[in-house]
C-alpha cells in the first residue's frame, strides 16, 4: 500500500478515502505527524524501501548487495494504517 505502484493497485494509500478530499496531502501529513518524521526522512526511507522491493523482494535483481532495510518504521506505518481503518 505504501511502497508499491499506485497505477493499478486499488489499495494504494493515494486511493484511500479519508473523507477530506485531498487524500495525498492529508494522509502524508497525518502519517508524518503520527510517526514524528520530516518530509526528508520519509522520502529517504521510502526510496530505501522501494529500492529493496524493486530489486530484491518483488523482482530479485542479480547481484543486489545492499543491506536489507530496517523494517521497524514499516511496522509502525502498518499500525498507523490499521488505526485509520478502525
């Protein structure tokens, strides 16, 4: 929902209806506030996770040798998403 493509994925976070009209801006603002992240920290983590997903876990690029990202923040994001759905 957060680290994949939003093109065909109906559960991508940009398609969540939070009832406030501007899903992308409001969701990101709420996420950053809930996790005490800056926009720069989020961008860096998102890039790291997407790189890992694209080159190792989803598509297995040969000779991908970067370290596995720490998933602690991804777990906190999952908890945040779960809370939105409650």
